């Protein structure tokens, strides 16, 4: 999904809105559309601070801290822009990751990484989107998302709390998994758990939403509350590592300029990214 039903952040910028109980049975497509919208498109824009705590099998810990900006290009849950400015540790300070996400399935997302130590801007190839994001257990695609059109979706179970969807990639050669299960909260349509499987139904990767908070904001002159995943956890079952991602100081609908999300600002981060 081009907005992986997750993400944590990841959303990396994730915002959600309360949804009334459904009066009728939803189709699989409706569930996917709602989950995709709630996971990544709430509010016209937003920002927040992200802290990653990466733990390896031996219990050794590394941290990453960055500010994330996000702006929707339209109100159709399609094109979007992300800008991440790294603040710590020292070896990644002032590094910038930027994404121009495209809703059209035939058009790859544009991703850039600015490395200040080399004063170099690197384009991230489409084939690298399912590789580790700055050494964490989250992937580049987790940050900017996966298009729903990239997978075939099947509702395999409904519980008192969740819709459980099985998602099979339409182009299996482009990904490392056979399928993944998404547990979608029936009230908020938050993706609460993603389980990725390889051949022979072998679970190898899990992403869970650990904590949800309501973030107050204004939308079209009215006060609203966006239920937001503020703590998520990604686990690699193969190597025993895990990454906890905490999202704080979240703000929505702050009027971000599109100029921020241009190559010009990779080397010259705007104040909104640094504060």
C-alpha cells in the first residue's frame, strides 16, 4: 500500500480522526480506503518530533532523533510530501530525508537523502524503498507508505475490535514478503498491527501501534481531535532486533509552504524543520 496501511510514523507522519460506528457492512475496498486515509492523510499538513530507540539482539542501543514535516498535495489521499531533519546523534545531525509521494501506481516516489558529512545529495532508487531507514527496523517505504493498489486485499476475519486483512503483492518480485496481515481498529480504522510473512507462512517482521493519543487541532475553523499513534514498535524476527518509535509535539494544519519540500532546502533546512 503507497501509504503502507501503517506507519508509523511515519506515519513517518501518522494522523487519524475519530469515526462513527458503521451502520452497514463495509466492503474490503472501503476498509482499505478508510485505513489508508486515517493512517496517513489526516489534516492538510503536520509536524512532530520522532525519537527512535534501536535495540539489537545483544541488547545494545542506538538512538535517532529527527523532526518530521508532512504536507498533502491534494485532498484525494494521493500525492504527499515528507521532510525529515535529523538532530541526533552527531553522526547524522543535519542529515535530511525528503519524499515526494505519487499516487499514480505507474510513477515511482521520489526520495532524496542529504548527507552533510559529504555535502552530497543522494537519490534513493525505487528498488531501495524496502531497505532499512537509517539503520532502524523501519523501512523507507514504512515512512512514506505503500499504495493500496500495489496489493490484492482480502478480509479474512472480523473480531469485536478488528478487521483482519490479508494483503498479497501484485508484483511479488519487487518485495521480500509473500503477504502481510493488517489488523485494523473497527472504530478508528487505525492499523494496530502489521505482520509480514515469507514463504511457508514464516512470520519475519511485525509492526505494532503501542500507544494512541488524541491531538487537538483546528480544521476549517472547527476544533477537531486526531487520534494519533504516538508509540510504535517494529520487530525483525530473523535477527532479533527491534525499534521503538515515539512521536511527540504533534501539530496539524499549521500552514506549511510547499517550498519547504524542494531540493533547495535539503542543504538549508527551514526553521519549521529545526524547531
